[in-house]
C-alpha cells in the first residue's frame, strides 16, 4: 500500500486536561463534565496519580536544559 497517495487529514485539536480528575475536557472555562470541578485547579486524581509531580518534573527539566544550553560566556558575564 502506497501511503504517499493517501489524502492528508487535518491535525487533531489538542484538548486540555482537567487538573482534578485527569480527563480531557473541551474547555477550561466550564466545570469539568467528568468530575464537575474547576479544571484549572489541581487536585483529586491529578495529584494522587502523580500527574502533578510529573508535570512539575517536566517543567524543571526544561528549565535545566535551557540553563545548560546557554553559552559559557553568558553564564560568566552574570558573575
């Protein structure tokens, strides 16, 4: 099967994650349809199942990568 001749599809929409029950929601401006809570406030399953810790670790790793990607002359200029 030649996949190059298949029609191209539209990219899917990225859905936000409810920060309470860790289920996908359509909008963070409405209560979560799964748990009924505000999807922007971390709690419940999101914290209990480690999603909160994983997200924090990913943010920390990104900051560390940015810091190590800086040129040595930039870090010495700040001292």
